[in-house]
C-alpha cells in the first residue's frame, strides 16, 4: 500500500467534488452541495485562490480530501488554518489516510507560522471526535457557531 498526500491541482476538480459529495452524504445532507467543478476551479486555482486542498492517494487512487483556508486571530497576531472538510472514502478508512492528511495539515500550519488549526465537528459524530482526541486535539467551549445566510444575508446586505 502506497499512501501519498499531495496538493490538489488543476484537473482534480471532479475528484474534489466527488469527495465533497461523499462528505455531504456522510453528514446526512446529500442534497446540500451546490458547488460545481467550475466553482472549484476558480476558488482553488484562480488568480486569487481562496481555499486550498490536499488530496490523499492510495496506490494512485484519490481517496481523501482536506480542504482548508486561512483565518486570522487578533489575539495571537497570527493566521490560523481552518479545516473546512476532511473526508476519506469508506473503502480507505482505517488505513491511516485521515491521520496522514492531519499530519500534512499540521505541517502546513507550522510552515505558515499559524498559531493554531481549527475545525468543527457535528455533535453526533463521535467517531470523528474520538479520532481528533487521539491526535491530541481538544473541544473548544464557550464559543457557539453562528451563521448568516440565505434571505437573512440578502436582507442585511440590502440595508447597507
């Protein structure tokens, strides 16, 4: 078994989208993905990339994705790496793929002099929580996620 972690590159959009759809299905929201390959081309590989991705290949076949972007902490005065999506095909689970992706993310976090790496876990995903705890990660308390989207976002933007 040969496991390789590499940067996503132009031409990988279909594989990235396949993995994003796989994650959506796993997270019980299979119809939620609105992303297209063209959108991925622009955000991952356009003139000003907004997100980045590592792909995991097992014996030359793409089986995992870590999609991330940078945020900033005014408290630390340094950027942070935010992991948006981590997903491994069911057929490749239990083979160290997710751990290898997290190691690569940790190295990228350090290489960019980021203060930390952050992500969110669905409250029912106890397997993911246990995996992250084994890596040494800890649950954050005191902060609740909030979101503005859809009609509410449109309405607020119209008030400016």
